[in-house]
């Protein structure tokens, strides 16, 4: 008999036993400190022995430029070799959905390989794609000359982190899809299990106005993998998203990789503000059929997500808005004025997930009949679409777990 429950401190050694079967090993001291929080895990226990685990890291995550919600990011799913393909992973996921409810609004994961068994595991357990992150690989040395930029260590960067946070916020002011940035974010960002399992040597390229002493104009965080000949772009941001500041940072990164005879890999969505600069610098985009990353999501509390995102207006004050899927019916908005008018939006679960995470153009979905509606006029649909608007997203390798 297998018990599915939340992780307890006494499970540490058992967890590491199965973790190290599937992933590069991490130390007991590290795991005991990391798992204190903001982290937890779902575990499967058989006869007092841990036989499976799904760890979670709780984060404040931006759905929209003005909306941040608590989510739990999943990573490093592992099941004892003797029990694989017997539903243990799904049992742990069901347990997590129970004990995480009320502590976060959604479960999310960075996942790769849309044709892989791992991807199908998450899809089978109610996770849906919200963002596609494309690998871009350097094929030729940048054909443009690179303006000189400054370079510093990771430790030096942390010394002026507050400036970097302000630049990041200005660069991505119109984007969601990433953890909220604030002073104190960067140091622990690279102490996650992901970066213990795939260690990186870090450096930072940056630009300042008037040479070395003026305000920060932009930066690029680089990580060279110790076990593979790859120099990764972990994050890039420029003041106001300025392309002219980003170009020399990206060109110098590409030249650095070429000089060292390292592969250069940038994981960046097509919607990212700097994606258009990559091809002119010699980067080639990878088709999703060959390699891909995505953020997948299970909406634990779609009503809570809708409430966080909803923009009230006179046009929606009298609307009671329900969403129906073949799996559930939820209330997206309760009328605050009379007379009340009831609208039922009908859709699949994937569409609901996108709608409450600010990743759906409701008017377009309604016209395409991915959403149908009972009791709604076209004006009602337009008003609900303005209340739950679509938001462009972007994500950086620095955020992976």
C-alpha cells in the first residue's frame, strides 16, 4: 500500500535516494536547508520508505504587468525504478493538488519535449501550455561589429542588484510570465536544485551611461556550464527595453562564445522584446518539433486567479460570469450591481487555464468558437475580455527549476 502525502523533514534521506537515481546528486545538507522553504514536495511512501517525490518551489509570479499571484513550480519528479509506470507520479500529483490548495493559486512547471513521456505526464495530470520558449543556437559569428561593453563578476553584480532590478522592471513592464523581481532575488535564484545539478560559472556584461560611472543602461547574465561546452544567456534587460542597448550586449555574448569555442544557446520566447535581434546576430531558431521548452500550468483555484486578474468596469458591474468546462464549473465574477445578468462561458479546461492566467484573447476565442456563451451579447464578451485581458509573457533561463 502506497501512501501519498506532503513531504516531512524525516523524508530527506529517502528523497535523495530516489532523486540521485534520476538526476545528478545533491547533498543532504543542501537539501535539508533548501526544503525548509519556500519549498515542499509530494511524496509516495511504501512500508515507511520514500518511493517517489514531486518537489515544489513557491514563488510570487507575474501573470500580468499589474498582477502577481502565488504559484508552486514543480521540478525533478522522480519515482523508484521498481515502481515506474504504475501511476505513482499521478498519485503524488493528486496529493499535491489537495495540500497546496489555499497556499497558492496554480501549479506550474518548466517542461521540454512536447512528444516526451514527461510532457504527457503533466498533460495527463491537468497541466496546459501557457508559454513556448524557443532555443536559439549560434551558428555563425555575429556579422555586426560589437560595441565594447563592461564585464564583471557575479559578486560585483550582486553589489548593484537594486539597479538591475529597476532596469529589469522597466524592460519588462508590459510583460508577465516570470517571478517578481525585487532586491534579494538574484543570489538565491542560482542556488536552486536546477543549478546545483547543472552548475554554471557566472559573469555579467553591462552598459553604463558615460562609461563606467553613469546610470545602468542594460546587462546580460551569462553562465558557462561546467559539464558541457555551452555558454548560456541567463537573462538580458535594458532600460525601457531599448534595442540599441541590447544589441552590443548580445553581440559581445555571441563573440565571447565564439572566441572560447563554446556553443551559445539562448532560450527565449518569440514574444520576448529582444527575440528580433537574435537572427541578425547569427542565431538560428529551433523548431518545436526538434526542441522546445514551455511553461505548463494547472489552475488549482481558477476563481482566485480570475479575481486577481479581473479589471472591474461599469460594463461588468452587473455581470455574473460563470465558466463551464467538461471537468468543472467556476464563478469568474460576481455581480456587484443590479440588475444582474448571468453569462456562462463554455470552453475546454485548457482554454479556462489560459483565460484566468491572462493568456487568452477572449474575443478571438469566442469568434473561433473555442469559447461559446450562453446569455452573452457581443458587447458582454468584449466587456469580459477587457476585464480579463491577454498579456504578453516572457521568461528567462535564470528562472528555470
